[in-house]
C-alpha cells in the first residue's frame, strides 16, 4: 500500500511549545525489514540545516557513509532529509522539532531502516523505531544496538505488548548479530530476540551448603 504512514501523526512545535509524543504503529524487526527499501549499517559523516519561509520549516540533511548493505542497493554515500532542526543564533535562533523522528550526530554508527514515500523520498521506517545506534565492538556479537523510543508512543489498541516477533523482549539493548539474523530471516518469526546478559551469571550456593563435601 502507498506509504502515507505515521508521518502525519507527528507533532511540530517551536521553542516554547507544548511537548508531545508521536503515535506510531509498533513494528517488529521483520516488519521494519519488509517495509524498508534500504537497510544498511553506516556512519554519520555530516549534517546541514536550512529553513524555508511561508510557512516556516526547518530541514536537516544527514549524510551517511554506507559500511554494509543489508537490503537494497544504496550508493556508498547516502543522504536522508528530515523535517525539523535548529538554525540561526541569538534573536534569530529558531528550533523546530518533529516528535518521533530519530536524531543523529556526526561520527555515530547506526543500523538504519529506510522506506520510500509516495513522493520518492527516503525516510526512517517507523520513525525512531527504524534507527539503532551501534556501540564499538570487535565482532557483531559484541556490538550493542540501542534505540531511543522516548519520543514515541503506540496506539492504545496495541495494549502493553512487550514481546513481538523479532523484537527485543523489551525496548532497550539488543546485539547486532541478533538483529542481523532477524533481517536475514534466520530467526523464527514467532520467537522474540532474547536479551543477552553483559556478564554471565555465576550461581551462588546458599551458605548452609557451601561446606558440604561432594
């Protein structure tokens, strides 16, 4: 179906406006992958902003160096433009925010899901759901993938579902190798990604049993 999606549900505001969250459909990792035309791992290399008049809108363009392609055929450099940003200084300082959009910073390594709108533009799939920030690690098993979902909420009809196929058992840290398995279709759809402990648990015997000979 045409991509009209949740972008219309985002709430725009300027500095001094009321805070809100964007209401979006909760998507599993399989759904993010299916809806996306491009999925890749890359690094943010640059950001630029500009604004237009009547009505005033601020646009932020983020440039990525593509490191690994997981779906689609993007070029080695990819740009994503999002509504919202910050321009000017002093009396001319202006901020515009779209609730639910993910933020980016130069030097950040990300796993990003992108879909194509009806107008042919690339946008992050599922708003903040489609961006995972990656921590340094020597191998995929050591790279943690974290989402910031503090600026979005889910429709009441979805209730308090915390376990979705191919999604972490809670919104938080998951590991890159686990996500790659889901994207590649290697993980059963009915099974959520288990959270991996940072340190293995060491069982502790009750004090009364520690001196018992084996």
